[in-house]
C-alpha cells in the first residue's frame, strides 16, 4: 500500500510536464504580446493582480472557470479512452438549446422538479450527440475527429436557425429564445456576478469521475482501451460499448456546460453566446494531463487569465484574445512532450555539439 508521501511524489511527477508546458505557453504568449507592442511583464502582472483585486473579481475568476470545468472534464473522459472529442462545442450548444426550451416552455412546475429537468435535459442532449459520434465510429468506422467537427457545424447552424426562426422571442431584434421560467434558474453565489451554484456540480462531477476512472471496473476498461486497444480486445473488453459510454459521458458534460450558461447566466439562448467553451476545454484537459480532477484546477488557472484579461481590456487597449493564444500554446507544448524536454534540458544543443566535444564535457575535461 502506497503511503501519502509516495502519492504526493507521484502527483508532483505527473504535474511536472503540464506545469512546464503552461510556463512555456506563458513565455510564448509573452513573446506574442511583445511583438504586438505591449509590455508582457506589465500585462501578466495586471492580469493576475486584477483577478484577485476584489471579492467580485475573484467571483469572476470562478465564473469564467465554471464552464471550462465541464468541457475540460468532458474532453479528459474521452481522452482516457483514447478518443478525440472535438465536438464539445456542438454538444455544448445542443445542451444549451435543450435547457433553454425546457426552461422556457415547461410551465407550472415547482423549482424542485423544473430545474433538474432543465439541467438533465441539457446533459441528455449532449450525451445524445456524443453517443451519435460513437455509433458512427462503431457501426461504420467513421473517424471521430471528422464526425465531431462536422457535427459542430451542423449543430451550430441548427440552433442558429431555431433561435432566429421558430423559437425566436417575440419582439427581439437579435436571435434569442424566450427567457426561462424563474423555476428553472440556477441561483447565484454572489449578487451582481455570473458565479452560480453550477460550480459545485462541476466540482462534484470532477471528483466522481476521478473515482470512476481510478477505482471502478469501467474506469479500468477505459484506461486499458486508451493505452492498448488490441490488448483490450484480447482481454475480452467490449470496446464498442466502452466507446459509446465514454463519448456519451463526454457529451453529457459538455451539455451541462450549456445548461449552466443558459440557466445561470444568460437565462435564454442567444445566438453566438459561446466564448468557445468547447474548444477551450481541450486546453484545460491537456494542461491537466487528461485527468478529470486536475481539470478543475486547470480550469481555474484559465479562469484567472480570462477574468484578468477581461478586466484589463476594459481599462486599457490590451486585447483579451491573447488568452486564446496562450491556450493554443498549451495544447502545442502538451502535445509535443519531446519538444518540452528538449527546451528544458537543452538537448537540442547537445545534439549539435561534435561527438568529441560532447565526450570531453561528459568526462569533465577542462
């Protein structure tokens, strides 16, 4: 049985490369900020300082982190099974529209019934889209990378039509649905902020799915498939069934992201409301080494950057889009661990040294 010291050492070792990737992403992002004509040291100082400058700003950090927790955990679940779910954005939009319609048009129900129905409806919609991807993969051998990207476009166009057409709010000048009923609203943790009780649901799911992956038979099967699909088939694991479960879980989490935004923040589906929550979830999961619980921590880091950048953007002309650049660099560095090793160990320099010179250095010859 491992002691808590061994567990801590293992956790620190696992966090080493993601931490280096995040640091390198900040450096690369700083270079881009400098090229754009801004002082990266001042920008980063302002971002982190502003994010914690008041209770309201701290609430903004966690409000920005909440949707990223859902999509980050969702991507991590699929990745553990060796699947690439690039359809989080579409799954999120499907969940958002479903929750908006259930919240607006189901009437006469008490909150204790209406709110769970609206939230679970979003999860089911996301799970259906995710499950559809798994079905196409299992039945026809369709690559999930292609089908998820295509479904993103289809769903985005479909929900745009719905909120601009049959479900458009009467008298609105922009594509949006009717407001949800008060019985389907997720309460706020702090007035005049976007921080809602949905963050506790995200935390609970992160802990629950961490337990499932590490302690359950289902989690064991998912990880075996992710590491070696041939060995999994040889061991008698029903790979197609696990693919379906994994994609459905991943889609459900993305759908819950949409539910949280509609029922707790916007109170209606607004055309184009998403701040690329689905795509940002990929960066969150990558930084967390595709671990559900660490995805929560990773989401908070990006929440700090997003909240600080938004506040800075209101008080200066520094564009908040540089956070997206940092997210992209995180994916690049996490996806290329050998590049991180080369940069941090200067391996590229050693390989360029003549063999004799390298031998002298190795032997300690002055």
